């Protein structure tokens, strides 16, 4: 591999921001893009939430609801790094795609509202990152407002998420009294100026006891509190440990205010140094390491339909896992063994599509697709292999599905298959029931509307969806005898597309009862167990 290619790959950082709605993800993303000069004006990223989209050709539902069903990939160059941010949908448009996007990331940044702490959606997304054992960075946001005690927030990370925390910076005051942060690593004071937040004074000091801090902060009580807190951290807190950070068991924590662009650059500088370059991936021929595997390979982690309603096109998002992509190159589609020419790839930058000529491991490219790709498909140059199957995640909403006109059954089945392969829905069949029924499972309830809309507009099929009372699915494994015993006794069993047994539960209590009753069986929250 040429040193140039190796350098390109080594400089890449591909990550996702995980957070609960309103924590400030759009704001933080925008500030990061501003640093890289990828956008010139504030508001560019925000646009996606407004009811009038700049891109007139988004899906009808998006227009009606004024929200985005889809997510994009944003990239920028900064300080010699090529940064790819995988945008994870977060509001009503939370879907299985959000989880899948995390499989394409090498690290994650967890954004937390200082007043709210760890919230539901953050918890769900964190679990996926933890399973993948990727490094997780934490940015605690909105320090310009009164929030919760920083120690409380750190404890919550440990209690609710089971991750240890190492504050890279420590706040001095909060809300009206917010004075800035002390950077433990650089031994410097980064001062917050509420009148002009962009103007950050950075003052090098000898340590937390340096009298310069008293002079600069000018509030005795605050400085005293800060010193007490810092010594408590030094004595009782976790030590800085890069091995644990890399393993995702210790999270470096930053405090700041995204809206004021305070603490964002400090976060970015440390993040880029600590976050991994494109990481090796498991495949059918062993680990594919982008630093040694010269040939191009990648996997499809997301398929987005109807980005342009006029052309009814789909875009398959591919995470490049090794090698170099060149426009027009021929690759093998591992599942079908067909050769494909990648002629029209696109990259996404602040929602403007542009055609690209070259891309490297770590990058995400969008491939125009007329229905030949499935979630998890592998594309390779040279000897064919496949990456491990893309996992399914537990849906939270379930409906029984029927086609209204029996004559349309063929189109209906075709549409359902297509949408399942794209990952828009999960399709289950009832097990052991008198009459076999089809059950659709989705992570975000909006997917039901997407399903109805797409079957109607693309396949001219009307359906009825009857909501089911379940809210959890667990893939069940065990010995043959245990499985047979379980299947005989348990109700509400279904099989997924691969024929694996899945138990549906109405709530956590019901699920935990089953777990206790069948201690020899394992209940998996997603299909990662394979
Ligand atoms: P998202 O839903 O996570 O993308 O959140 P947004 O970036 O849209 O932010 C949600 C709200 O929080 C908006 O009203 C922002 O202006 C506000 N916000 C974001 N960052 C900060 C911050 O640092 N301080 C304060 N006070 N508000 C913020």
C-alpha cells in the first residue's frame, strides 16, 4: 500500500453523535462543521428541522411532518484530519437506521444536557456502542445554564450506563456563574465570556492552585469550590488510561456550551488525537485491517429510499472498510457474485450531493441503487468475502399486516420483501399459531407510516395495520431440548426472516419473568449474538 493511501486512512476519524432529542446535537454538529470550514454560515444544519426543506424532493411524509426521516453523513477537514460525522436521526424519526448507523462508526460522542443527564435515547444508543466496544467520548452541554452537579452527572454515567468517566476538563461555576473550564491535561484555564462567548481566553497555569486562577476568576467562593472538587477528582476519580478509553470502558468527559461554541474546539482537539482511525472488521476470511488490506471493501449499512421522488431512486450507504474507492471501478457484489461498476457515487456534505472520484477506508459513500442492495451487503475488489451479518435490533412497535385486496398479493409480497431488505421494517411470522400471520416490527413508530406510504406509492398496494400490544422482541437461543420446551409453553413467539425464534413481550416485567423462568435460555436484545 502506498504511504499516501496509508496516511489518508490514518487521518480519518469516522464517528457518530449519540444523544437524546434537544441535547444540542444539531448545534454541536454545526459548530464542528464551522471549525472545518465545511459550512460558512450558522443555520445550514438547522435547516433540516424547518418545515420547508431546501431540498424540495424529500419524501412526502417528511414534508408533511416537517422532519427528516433520513440521516446524512457530514465531513470536514481539520488540522490534517478528515472527519466523517454520521448523523443519527433522533426525534420522531428514530428508527432501526439509527442503530445501524452506529455499526459504521469507529467511535461515538455522547452528548448530554447538563440539566437532564442521561436520557432514554442516549441509553439505547449507548448500549449499541458498548456492544461494539468502540471508544465513547462525552460532551456535557449547556453549561451556560444552571444544570446538575457535575459529580452527579458523572455518577449517572457510571450507574445508568456502567461506564467510568475521566473529566478532561472541569467546569468552574455553571449558569450565571459559569466562568469556564480548567483543562486538566493542558493545565490551562479556558475562560467563558458571556458577552462574547467566541472570545475564549486561554491562560496557562501551573496547576489548580496557581494564584493566577484566583485573579482571573475573581470569585473566592467559586475558586475554593473548584479546588475542592478538583482534589476530590484527583484522589477519588479514575486515572487517565488510554487503553481503557480505546476499549470503551472509560469515557473522557468534556464540559461546554455548544451554542456559545465554548469547549467545542478543546473537545475536538482531544477527540481527534484519542479517537481511532478506521478500525479492522471481522469477515468470513478473518479480520480485514484497513492498514494492511490493500484492496477495496465495504458494507452497506443503510438504504435510503426516495431521496428524489421524481426518480424514485434509492441510495445505499456504504462504509468503506479497506482500500481506495475510485469512481468507475468494478467490484464484486459478494451476495450475488455479480460484478458492479461504481459509476455514480455521491458524498453528502451539509445535504448537498456531490459526486466524488476518490474515497478511502473510513469514508462513507452513497451508491445509487435500483433495488439490488440489501442491508449488510459486502462489496469487494479481488477475492470475494463477506462481512458479518448486520444485526437486527429489537423493534418497539408491532403490527399485524394485511393486504386489502387479495388480488394484489404478489405486489404486496414483493414490496414487503424490498422494504425488509432495505431495513425499513422487520417482518416476522407467527410460530405455532393456528393461522400463520405476518407481524411487522419497527423501532420508530413513524416507520409504519413510511411502510404504508411506500407500499401505496411504489407498489399500488393498500394495507391494514393492526397494532399489537408488544414492545420488546428477544432472539432466543438454547439447547434443542430447552428450545423445544420453551416453544411449547410460551405464547407470542414468532420467527424472523432467517427463521430464528423470537419472543415478543408486552413489557419489561413480562420479559424478565420469562428470563427467570427459563434460566438455561438466552434472550438477546439484538441479533449480534451470531
Ligand atoms: P438536537 O435536538 O439534539 O439536535 O438539539 P438542537 O441542537 O436543536 O438544540 C436544542 C435546543 O437547545 C435549541 O433550542 C438550542 O438552541 C439549544 N441549545 C443547544 N446547545 C445549547 C447550549 O450550549 N446552551 C443552551 N442554553 N442552549 C443550547
